[in-house]
């Protein structure tokens, strides 16, 4: 950093407190994002503000932003005790960088986050392990009963495992998103960070049957009504939230004996991808079904399959220890 820039940083004057509620609200409104994204932006900036407050920092510099990154990932200690997962830390720092860029454009504060690197990803592997065929079947068979909640939860898990839907896509589904075209049933899903845009996901006869079983017992609704609704007294009939879907996945995995930080709600999507590839479905087709922006993402799963199916060590051991 040049001496001149250091002097500018030292003299950085905040016209208004950059972390006050009014300034933060103005920025979030400027970003013009969906409500769920607004909450994430708010949480990220407040996390940074809380870090500054706990360290008695009133006028943050570029080094403070770097220190925030190190604190989130416990970078100086090799990541032994991080405050956040790397994915969350990357997200929070990205949001903070956007916030400081906006502050700078408004003349409210120097863009001290400019050029600060995001936390490095640990490797090229996915942070979510896929389930095996037997584990996937066990998860679906773990739902016993024909009550509304059980059939709803089984349907949700079926769509995530059997069609690779993301939790946010499950939450955004409406009854009218179930369509039949040229003899084939589809779901019109509202993808990640793509509100207002839809993609078609084909439904198998088995998945359509899960949806029908659930709709037969839940309260009737209009086409614009949410497909999956809460059954709790407090939120009866209200659209379920992504947190509920995540808790459902975790509780389902626990029921079949899986307890791992690497097996999460997103593991359902990883499972759908992995099992299709293992069954010989071409990468291009899998990529389209899962709506990956690039086939490169799908290829990572293919590489995972090669890694886990590599029996080279077993063969070598037979040679050495026979």
C-alpha cells in the first residue's frame, strides 16, 4: 500500500455511520434483491460491524477487512476453529466488498475492501457428500404414515433426491407449477437467485405419485398457492421456509444413521447428480436436468465418482500383503 493511500485511509471520514440501520437499509434497497437475499446481506454486514465493535474499531481500514476474513476462517491458526464455514465466510466478505464499493460511490467512505481476496476454497471437491443408492432408498422408506406432514416431507425428500431440486426451489414451488406437456409431467422451478425465471424439470411417474399423494390430503389451494405448506399451529397453511427443508433433510439422515457435517440438505442434489452419472446418463443431460450453468460443475461430480471408485490401493495391498 502506498504512503499516499495510507494517509487517505487514515483521514477517511464517514458522513454517516456506514453501519447504521438507515445507511444499511438504503444500500439493500439500492441492491434490488429478493427478501431472502436482503436478510443475507443484512446479516453479513452486521457480522462485520459486530467484529469491528468487539475489537474497538471505529474507522475500519483495509487491514481490518483482511483481519475479518482471517477471523471468520481462523486463517492464522490453519482453520482449526473458524467462526464460519469457508462458504459462509466467502459470502459474507463478498457482501461486505459490495457494501464498501457502494459507500465509496456515494462518497460516504473509502472503499477499503477493494482488492481484498476471498477465503480460499480447500480443494476442488464438493463440501457435500452424496448418499449411496441404499442410503437414498432408506431415507425415502423412513417415512411411515399417510398424514399430511409425513406425505409432504416424503415428497420433498423425493424431489430433492430424485430430481435434484435445491431447497430454495422446493420452497418456491406453487401448485400451478405442476404441468403436463406432450404427455410428460414437469415442474416449473424458480431457480437459485433467479426469481421470476423458471426452468422445467421432468417428473417421473414415481415423483408425480408422491406429489399426488400429498395433494390428496392437504387443503385445496389455487394455482398460485404454495405447494408445500406448514402444518404447525403457528404457521398453518403458510409457505414453508428453507430452514425447515434443511432441518427435514438432517433429521431424515439421522433416522437412517447418518451423522456428518458433510451430509447436508445439498447432499440430496449431489446424490441425484452422482447416481445419474453412475447409471450412465451423459454429463450433458445431467447438467441440463440439474440446471448447472456450466457442465464443468457436473464434471466435478464425475471426478468424485472416479476418486471414490478408485480401487488402486486395494489392488496394491493384495500384492503387498498376499
